[in-house]
C-alpha cells in the first residue's frame, strides 16, 4: 500500500486551477461537482438546516473564486476549500468556538487551545493578522517550510512502519492539542509515557531541521504551537479520500482500519468525517440506482424482441 496521506496540491489540481483562472466554466463545474458533497457534509456539522448549509457552501465557492489570485497552492485544494468554508461558518456563528477541527476538542477544552490563533482563517483571508508570527521575516517562512517537511517525513515514517499508536499520540497532542494527561486517559497510557514520546518527537523534528539556522528554542511553547499550526493547516496526518473509501468498504488491512477508525471516530476529524459522509451518500445513491436499473432490466427483458 502506498503512503496514504494528504499532500500539497498535485499537478492535476494545478492544471485545474489554471483553467479556472482562465475562466473555463467546464472545469469549474467539474470542481464544484467534485467538492460540493464533502463541503456540504462539513457545513451540516455546524448548520443542521440544509438550506443554511447550502448557502454557506455557495458562499465558500464564491469566496474561492474571489480569492483565486491569492491562492498559492500551499495546501491541497480540498484543504483550502475546507479552510474557506470554515472561515465562513465561523463568521456566521460568532458565538461558537473558533476551533472546529475535531470532535475530541469539544470534549477536551484546554487553555492552550483557546490561545491558538486561527490558522485556517489566516490562510483563507489573505489579509495579514496580528498573530505572533505573521510579522516574522522570510527567514521564518524558510524555517516553517523545513519544519513542515520534517513533520511530513515523520508522519510518513510512522505510517510506513505501522507505528500507529505513536501516530495517535502525536495526533492528539499536536493536531487536537489535547493536554498530556487527557491523551493518557484516552489512550490508556501513563502520562509519563506520553511526555517521553512527545519529547522524543520534538527532538526528532528538531534534528531534521537545521539547528544552526533555527534560532527559536525548539522546546518552547512557541515551537510547540508552531508544530500544531503546521499540523492543522496542512492536515499532515489526514488519510486520503481513497483510504477513507477503502475504510468504508472494509477493504483496509487491520492496522490501517483501526488507525483510520481512530482518526474518524475517536479523534473525530471533521474534515475526514465530511469525506466519509459524502462517500457514504454516494455509495447509497449508486446502490439505489443499481437496484432501480436491475428492476427495469428484470421487468423489461421479457419484452425484448428475440432476434
Ligand atoms: Zn482528518
């Protein structure tokens, strides 16, 4: 099995964007058809009225076109669309918590979490915000890039060597920003073990980026917060849509199945759950169509002229 992780924009997506930039309406139709189901499923988490959810998805697509000139392919197309959509939902729902990345965050609220800046908002709005890092210089962007690369490699390595338990730990720590003691509770591991793993991962990442060039203290809360920021904005550990499809069809190996199940149902990643819901609906529709076609065939075949 290949490495089932989300990645940055691929060539097909780049081509698609280029066509849309040139005003190609067929490509735009294709894109809307491809993504509207999963976006709608995501929106319905927060806006249970279908009409409201549809409106906000529509606004997100408009927002995408309006901001097209600013889009630099810093995340996959799907992640970018979710980002815009989430921004719109937050705008329409000021009173709600600003982080709606995964279900587990609804349960484990931490003060660290509340201090986190809204990464998604930052990507969607090209306007600069007053966060702690926006004012940094180009050098910072370079560090961020190498850190992102190091994290991506780390996740890939864990998946390739089936270290899913470790991956679950760091997903809870960095993606969901659950405090150590709660990670220990969820996974039934001692808090000390969690702390050791966390320290090791941070050290490993630190070794991968060039320490000479990196002037921030790699064990500082700022560094940790940067790890979380990258993890979330890149959805570093999110399984691919095709993997979620295989999960639904129960064709994944046991290890993968359990991990994807964790990501969807324990962690409760809202982005991946939206994909799951969309795939489930597609499967249901195709089942209905097949049944309908069979009914037509069975009821009409006797009337076919024998030649
Ligand atoms: Zn996910």
